[in-house]
C-alpha cells in the first residue's frame, strides 16, 4: 500500500458493521468526511471528534479528498480498511471503540422535563433562525401547506402512540418515513429522535423495553429499510439500542437530570448538524417528551 | 551553400510531416472516443431483440439551408445528427442512473456538480413522480413501494435549481427528439434496461396518486440519430439501436424525458 493512516477511534455501530473479508464501497464525499457502505450499513469517516456510533475518526487532514472517490471498492480485512485501487490502508487495530454510556437514573419530574425541553428549543431559536421541522415548536402557528401536512402526520402518529395502537402508529409513520430529502430526510430524523427519547428513558429507569416500543421500533426500522435511505434506517435501527451521537444523548439526559452545563455549545453543534438533521431530531425528542407527559396525565 | 539549403529543406519537410501525423492521430482519437460500443448483453429479459450497428459515427450531417423561416416554423430536421462533444461516466450507485445521467447532461451544458450531492438533494417519496423511491444502493429491477428510482419531474426540478432550463416531458414525439438532438441538445430519457421492454404497472401510492412504473427502469442520454437508429449513452458508453426498438422501450413509461428548454 502506497499510504496508510492510523485511525483514532471507531463507533460501536461502525465496528459491528465490519466483518472480516467483507467488501464495501465509497458512497460519497462531503466536506466533513467520507461515507462508506458495507452491505446495508453506512459508516462515516471523519476528522471530527464528536462521539458517534457511526464514525471512524481519523487524524485531522490525514486523508486527502483526491485520494479517494465515490464508487471505490473497499475491503475490510485483518482490522484494516483497504482501498486497493488507491493503494490506501486505514488501520483500525487496537483503537478505542466508542459506545454510548447508559444514562443515570432520571430525577426530574414530567413538568421539569417539559420546562427543560422548552428552554432548549427557545434558546435554539433565539440564537438561530428556525429551520427544518422547527416550526412544530409553535402549536398555533399559521402553516404553509407542507407544514400543515407534516403537523397532521405527526399528530396522527403521536395520538396513535398515546393509545398504544401499533397498526395505526405504523400507518401514520408510513407518511413520515422518507419525508424530506438528503441522506437523512427530516421525517426520519424526527422519528429517530422520538424513538431515542423512549429507549433512553427506559434505560434511565432501568426498565426492560416493553412490547409496544419493541414492536413499534422493529416495524419502523423494517419500513425504513424499504422506504428511505439506508443511512436513515441505520440511525433508526441504532436508536433501538439507545445508540446515537453523544450530542443527542446529552440533550435527552438533560431533560432527565438538568445536566447540560454548556447549553450554547451543544445547541450550536446541534443546529449545524447536517442540513437540518440536528433540529429535526431535537423536535422528535421534544415531541416524545411532551407526549409522554400528556400520557401520564391522562392515566 | 547548396548542401545547406537542401539540408534545411529536408528538416523542414520532415517537421511538417511529423506535425501533420500528430494532428491526424489526435483527430482520430477524438473520433474514437465518441464511437458507439458493441451491444451489451441484456441478461434480464428473455425477449431481447436488440440489434446494433457497431460502426463509427457517421459524420455529422450539415442541415440543409431552409427557406426563410417564419417565426412560427419549426427548424427542419436533418436526416441524421450526432452530438460529438458529450462524454459520460459510470454510475456510482446501483439505482443512481438518474443522478448519473443528470451529472453528464449538466456537464455538457457547462454546469458541474457531484452525483452524490444531486442524489441526496432529490426528495424521497413512495411515488417516483414526486421523489426518489427507496435507497439508491438497493437492487435494480424492483418496482415501488420497493426501491426503484425517480421519474422526470423531480429530476427536472432539481436540475432547474442548479440553474439549468430543464423541462420534464411525457409522450414526447420522435420528431421532437430529433429536433432537439439536431440543435445539439442531448435528451435524458426513461427506458427499460438497455433498450428492452418490461411490463408496465399502474401503481397507487399512499396518498392515492397513481403512476406507471416498470421493472428495470433505466435512464440514458440520447445523443444522435439517423433514419434507422438512435444513439444513446449509458455509463459513459455509446450504443446505436434501431429506432423501433428504442420507441418500444421508451414507450413503457410513457415516452418520458428531460429536455433542455431554451
């Protein structure tokens, strides 16, 4: 190999996606890194050191964009990612595997969670203009036709969720999955945030996932692999294990324990995460938090 | 002195010959670059009737001067025309023919973007008339609601966002195709596989909207024609196919195309 690069760390989902002898390809290059695809699983190679289950982190500026191109075939063998056509090897041996830690027990009441979630969104949209599905934060806003439709879809979904009506939930999700564009359409990000909140809550309460959440999650992932991008389906699948970028887990934990010290840094990263993925995922988390409180009040 | 003049004459004529030889070689390689390839084997259809003339492209016909055109008259269609300066590349994603063709088509008109960016900027939908159906890396040959591809409308919309006057059309006439090509405007068309036929199906999406879909939907770029055949480019290679074979394949999805709408 002409050049070799020692990776710094790998996320748990990425690690699980690589089996010895497997073949993948370079899906595409972005300003922030390189997407690889192994089977139906995508891995993101990046220089950014934000903790994520989906990434392989390289030393800054170690990989030139001219050294790699979309469509390049890549092999995983003996802890190395090999791109023979470029004579390039990425070494993954003995590097740390980042896995999200389990949350501490939740101590905040439902009302405190809601207060924290509102505070987060208020801070976000005071500092930055609204984008993506951020408009869902205003329940009484005059919407355009697209926004009305999105609001309707999410309402039908959350109503079915409150009633634990699995077929109705999946039916409603059919309209949400794949809604939008990009590697992770807004609808997928919203659903991923929604699921992630519930799984993290179950983990924080040290409970076993109930049948409804399990079946809903599996149903959504199954649909996602049919209807939307695999990057999105991967994120949704990972959320069922409580795996996500540390950014979103910190935000959910903040709802449970008011733990975020540096709110502005988190919100800045969140706002600039993807085109509107950060905002859309947050709106899913916040919606789930609100729906949870309403369900508890009902019962 | 006489010897010296002879010597310089010899050197000069040798240099002219070498220069002329280089020009000939360069012209020849340019011509070969745009030459059609042998017919690929279409393995997915038992009814392939694809035949092909594996010839070098005929020289571009010069349109006959027409009578003074009136403002409403359409340009006369020459018997044959081949766009010479278009080039293509191999598609990156298994279902990414639309994005791949769009990249080549846009580059011909001087606009450059990445296939990855174009693909990811397409909306997703369970209806190809409204957005890309499924994941672009999925297996080819399925129809919605499984991973499929995207039809002309969303592709033209996105090309417009890149500043190109792209227009989605259906039931486009063969004469119109020829007219576009003769104006040096390549056309993106929706066909089946490598110019074969498959069974079209009426598909109804979740919102009750219907559209026609067909297995092995594929997108190629038309680059020329003569009185018997159509030339197209797919994955960066050129093929000639009999016109009726093209029309059969193109007709499956309703003669759908994206044209350069000047």
